[in-house]
């Protein structure tokens, strides 16, 4: 029985990562398996239910974030087809994933999400520090924040958002500006144009507003896990896992990180291929041997 799991390097136990991009001609089109949408300095990872319906988007920053900023976001589709947005800390990723599984998220979707966390640009930066930023997000700020209306009244709230982010205020760098833009005094929870973009992304449409790059992931082929088992002096087991994952993807839209130029790369017929070497370390108590695969993969 698992008594204790200690994360050694980072969330999802990141130790090493190797990317090698190549292209080759495919005999037939690759089937889309998952979607990541780059918007406003963040990646919104699509989360599907076991029935194949979009439950929402998990937000991972591509820009630098500080302890005290909003560092993870969950955009949840509500029963009336609206959106509720929640902020949470990286230390809560594991619990959030488990909650989504209980709520009906597919395991394939969660595996892809954990892979995106593995690749996250800010993976090793203060992920183990709990900044206490958690709760409902309204117009880009934690619900009840007195600065919300002031930001919403600005013609361009990005400067204010960036200054607040730099001092560790609970905002999402770049993305809070998109959520609060033009909402002062309004009864809506986010900028209407941003809501329209989220609705569009949920419906799998190809053109979803300006400055959104859509990355489509094809099927992934992993090698078997290799396991190195070490008994520690206190009787626990250190289990070191490693495998190579063979990925393929293509993308289209506009690059939000590069002046909104065309981000098209690869295609379903000619996807970009790359390998990722994934290493995990888990510490187990009251077990005689390591499992065949890591717990969170």
C-alpha cells in the first residue's frame, strides 16, 4: 500500500527532458487526440469527459509567474453552457486531477494534461511553495478583489496587470488582462470577446479569434518503463522510472508570442515528430518492490 509519495524534482517528478523535432511524410492523416490552445501567455489544455465532451480548459502559464500570482487556472463549463474560472496553486495539481477524474474526466485526457505539466516552461520554479492563491476568478481577479473594477475601466489593462504580477499580486500575467478588459460595471464574469473565444475553442472550430495558436496532438507511442529500485536506509523504496515517448503534432492559427504571425506548422498528413525522455522518481513506504509504472503518468 502506498503510504507516502515524495516529489523529488518538481510536480510530476520532472528530472530530464529531451526534444528532437523532425518531420516525415505520412501515408495517411493522423487522428487528433488532444488540443492545446496558446492564448495570452498561457496554454489552455483541453480536458474531456469519458463521453468525449469538453469539460473545460486547464491553464498553464508560458510566461514567468511568481509566488503570489495566479499560477494555475481551471476554466469549467457550467450546466448552462457558461464558464466558471478557478485559480489554484501548483501544489494542488495532484488533488485537482483526482477531483476531475471523480467528476468524469477521461484518463487519457488526464494523462495528456500531466504530459503538458511535464513540459511546462515554469516547471522547476517554486512549484513546491504554496502561495495561497485559490478560489473563484471574476474578471481576471480573485472574487472580491477591490482592484477588479479599476482594471476593467482601463482602455488597456495589460500594463496594470503586468505591474501587479511583477510584485507577486494574485493575477494571471497576460491572461487576467484578457479576462477583465472592458468589464467595469458589467455583470459578466469575463470579457465577452474572451468568452466567445472559449466557446469557439470548445466547439472545435478552426478560427477562434485573433492571436490564438491551436496545437493538435496525435497518438503517442511510449516505450516500456524501465525501473531502478533502491532500498533506502529507513526501509522505504526509491523507484526511478524512465521511458521514451514518441509524439506527433501539428498546429495552426496565430502565434501570441510572436506578434500574432501565422503559427502553422505540420499538418495531419505531415505531423511534426519528436521524442520526449520522461524520468520519474517516487518514494514508497511499506512496499517490498516498485510497481511496474509510476503512480502519476
